[in-house]
């Protein structure tokens, strides 16, 4: 009597699955190759939204049918960030080798929480590469995380534990003899106040210092505030400097901030989500030299390094402080001397996640394949193209640059003959919507000094110079049509 094979989640027909997987791979390669032939964005049809509200099926269907549904209902209605004319928020483009790495990582499907298996060594290796790139010591600790938000949370949690004068993990923030305070500029990314709130400090504990006219954190005003807080009985623990602010791409005076932190015994954390990668540029922003002096740095790899979303990293100079902020090792996770449960540096001792995916493989494969030099060239071209866009804006009398553009972020608007701020805001909102609805280009909205801006954040390796010509020409055309000029 033949033994019955127990039901698993594997395919009933491996050869059929192989054919479909090959087909899907072919389709996706074509899809990526031809990305610029499609509009950058299209509104989602109502029938797709309805389809995506259906309840979960009790009965499955053949994977071929599910793939067809993906191709018809999901794939065509992309966010658009893989397209050469997407420059909204700060969203990376992705790469074909990244797609391959995701497939391979999902196939191995290891858990990088800990243990002695090869994936952990890959993550240690890529972290060492970034430590070297940022001028951190070789024994710095770190981990890959979902992105900049989580990287900043981890860095700030280490700062909090390391600089509190009491045992904050055990006794909590409420037991602090003096309330803890942190410092950043008003241009700091929203993930920082969110992290401060989540750590139980309350967002008032984060002192936001108004920026100077270059949108940088003024060190003298910061120092004044720190001194006032000390006199008032607070305990300043951390300064957050930004390398590449989200709104305008400004980089704070990192050296000046590092000096200040030394003077006051504070932790120096840098949010370098995208701007830290400008170390790869031919001429990095002058302020970036101070990056190496940070105690911890948060950086994104799914933005300017074009790796598949999600991946970012955090590095901490003081490995013991990092471990002390997170390690909690129950019996069922005890590290052994031999076997799979061995290995001293378990990533789960350095962060919040226990089960952790093999993000490191896409980092490793991307850098192994492209090499740092190719990233250098792409990042430099992005910076050169940004200068080109700035010159297009400055050269067009109907356009107006709304902030300095020192890095890869440009805030501008259609101005024409319009003077009224309210009318300019409505006009530029309309232009932004039409750029998307006509599938031309995706900048994102923001405000600079209260003025509504079309914002281009350029981390796109697919953009050609002409794409910015098309953007500015279309903005001018739309502006003229809408104002009847
Ligand atoms: C994008 C960004 C973040 C948040 O990173 P995520 O990867 O989106 O979580 C933090 N800071 C800055 C400056 C950013 O640009």
C-alpha cells in the first residue's frame, strides 16, 4: 500500500510551479526593462479597489490564477517609484539585482536573530563595509533594520540608556532624578519625535531649535538652550544632527555639534537617512566630514543606495552601550558554545526584533555586483542633475526656487505673475495633481517657510537629464494654462 504524502504548503506539481516561476521572472524582467515606456502613475480603477476589499478565500486556487490576478489587478497600479521621473518624498528606485537577491533571500528564509549560520556573517560583513565608509571603527556594532525610522529609534534608545544617570531600563523614564532632554533642529525628520514619544519621554523633551537661513541647526543657539536647560534642572542627553534634511537637503554642522556634545557629555546621534550616502560623492558636502564623530548613525539603503524597500542600518561606536540598551537573554535564547545556538553577537541583542529577515543579502549582492565605484558615479550624477534642475528653475522667470538646494532636494513652485500666497498654493497643488494624473512626473508636496512647494528629492538612478527638462517645461505649461497666461 502506497504511503500517503502528508499535505504541506509546497506545490503539488513542482514542474508546473517551475514553469510559472520562470514565466513570472521573464515578465518581471520585461516589466523593469520597459519601465520608462509607461506613465509614472495612474489612478487605481474602482473595480480594483473593490476586488481588493474581498474577504479571504476559504478555498485556494491554482497559483497560475493568483499570478494572473496579480498581473491584472495589482502590477499595473504601481506607486511609480521605479520610474525615471519619480522624485517624491525620498523613495528609492530599486534594481534588478535587488529583485534577484530578494528571491534568493526568501528561498533560504533564515532568521537573523542569532545563531551560528552564514546569513549572520553576511550582515556583519555589510555593516563593517558601512562602518568603514562612514569612518566608524571596525568594532562598531550595528544592525540592519526596516529603514531610517527604525534606525533612528534604535540609536536614540541607546543614547537614552547610555546617558541617563539611573538604570532606565529597570526604573523607567519617570524615575529620572532630572528629566532627560534631547535636541535637534526644527527640520528634523518626524520619525525622531515619534521615537522620543515612543521611548516615553514625551515630545516636549525634544527641544527643536529654529534653523538658520541655510536650514541648518545653529550650534550657538543650541548651546544656549542646553545651558538654560541644565540651569533649570534638566539632563541634556543627546543631540540629533541631520545629514540631509528631508525638506531641503541641508546638512547640520556635524563637527560643531560633535564638539558641543563633547563639552556637555551628550550623545551625538546623526540621522543620515539619505544624506550620509553623499560620502560617496566626488565632493561630499563639507559638513559631512563630522559624520565620523557621531556616537551613532542612522542610514537608509533603500533610498540613495537603490536597494529594495525595506532596508536601513544603524551603527553605534560603543558596542557595549548598544548591547546594554537591548540585550535580554532568556533561557530559550541562551547562546551556547557549539552548534547552531552558538555565536556571541546575536543581532537580537542589539535591537527590538527577534525574528529578522535576510535583508543583508540584498545589501551584499548589490554592493558585490555594482561595486562602490558605480554607486559613486550614480550618486554624483544625481547631484549634477540636481544642479541642472536648479539652473532650469533659476533660468525660468515663471518658476521660483523656495530654498537653497545644497544636496539633492529642490523646492520650487510655479510663480508666473501671481502674487497672492493663497492663490499660489492652490495653483501649485493643482499642478502637482495634474503632473501625477497625466503620468508625467512625481514630485511631492511640502511647505518651506509656510510656502507650498513642489519638492524633488533625487535618489533616482534611472533619471536622465532630459527628464528634468520635461518636468520644468510641463510645470510651466500647466501654470500658464491654469492662470490663462
Ligand atoms: C526617510 C527619512 C527618514 C525615515 O526613514 P524611513 O526609511 O522612511 O523609515 C528619516 N530621516 C530622514 C532625513 C529621511 O529622509
